[in-house]
C-alpha cells in the first residue's frame, strides 16, 4: 500500500480524513461517515458513459488504514473478474 499515492478529497465537503486514488479502471474513496471509516470502489467516470451507477462495492472498517486496505483489495479482486 506504500506505493499508492492517496490524494485528499476536497474539504469541507469531505471532512478529514478523506482520500481517493485511481487504481486501474477504478476510483477508490476512503472517508469517515458518522465517525466510521468507510470505503467505496467506483468505476472511473467516462465522459460518454450512460451508466450512472458507478458504485461497484463498498463497506466499512475498524480503522481508516483498514478501510484503505479493504478498498485496494476489492479493487484488485474486481480487476480479476
């Protein structure tokens, strides 16, 4: 996970901590929602895409670092399918 460059999500829309990164065809979002570390794996947006449901998988974790690891794991699993 150390070679992945996480970028901060814009605040105040996303309260800290909140980060994102692109991995393959996916955008990973990791943030806290009501104090719970939450992660999402979304298909990267394409300008000509008609598909509005870009959420692939999401979940929560015990810690923020665990949420980042879960997002990376799920993105790699989705890439194999």
